[in-house]
C-alpha cells in the first residue's frame, strides 16, 4: 500500500483501467471537502493520495489521469465520487464504470447493492464498513482507516469482471454503458443543485 500527499507521483502509471474510491468529510459536496483518493491497479497495487484543504491545483498528475479518456475508472457508486472529484479539481472525470449501476441492472433478484453485499456474494469475502464514518480530514490517518480505505478499491476489478459476464449474459452490456455515459450529465445536474430523478417524474 502506497500513501502520498497532494498528488500521485509521475512514476505511477495506470494502464487501461484503475479502480477508484474517495473519502470525504461528509456527503454534501459543496460543504464537505475531499480528503483521500484511493486507487487500485488491475494487478492489485493500491495507491492513496491524501488531499490537503484547498490544494486543488497541486494534483497535476492525478487530474491528468482522471481526465484521460483512455483509462477506464471503476467506481462503486460513481455518482458521488465523480461529483466530488469534478468539483474539487475543476475537471471532468472521463471513461467511467460503476459497479453499483451494473449490479442494479443485472442482480434484479435483490435490492442489496452495497459494496459489502457485492463483495460477499460475488467473491465470498467479508469486508468491514466500520471506519466509513471517521475523521478523514486528520493529518495522519490511522492504520485502521488506511486498511479500510484500501479495502474499498481492492475488489472492484474482480467485481467488474463478474458483473460484465452477467451483463453480457442478460444482453444488458450496451444499456449499462449508456448509463455510465449518463453519469456525466447526472454529475452536472447534481453540482447545479437540480435533482436528476426529479426531471423524470410527473
Ligand atoms: Mn470508501
């Protein structure tokens, strides 16, 4: 596990795809700042960048990677992560995959689409969500926090593989991709303060 401050070192290069998660001070993007960005390469190496208050212009390498449309970014509930990343860095995260959307499109036999549920059902692994609500803004993160944070990106590639298989089996691959593309629009509406769901109800 590698931990950095402010930005990814230029030596860290992700080929084709990267799993990403974020930790923040809370769930309201304009109030609660971004504290940590966790990334996991396809071969299972975890890199984490601690974001300092008001440092958005320092993360040059991180921003470049997030905007690079050749690198697929795999999130679980991408909607939240891309909103905070777009807002914090003044960018647009490109080329997105969301394991929660994929799960909702194929695992229609359940309403349990949390990361913990997916990792348990698909990979047979128990993960803890205990550190989820902790002080991510502290300067020195605890070992428990770092372990938890890494756990949130460690399984996303494997989940994607299984969900891709299920999407193909149920002929919903294209539909999933159209949903992932719509995340840009959803994020823009979220940042504007317009509830996307509201636009489509009577
Ligand atoms: Mn997380």
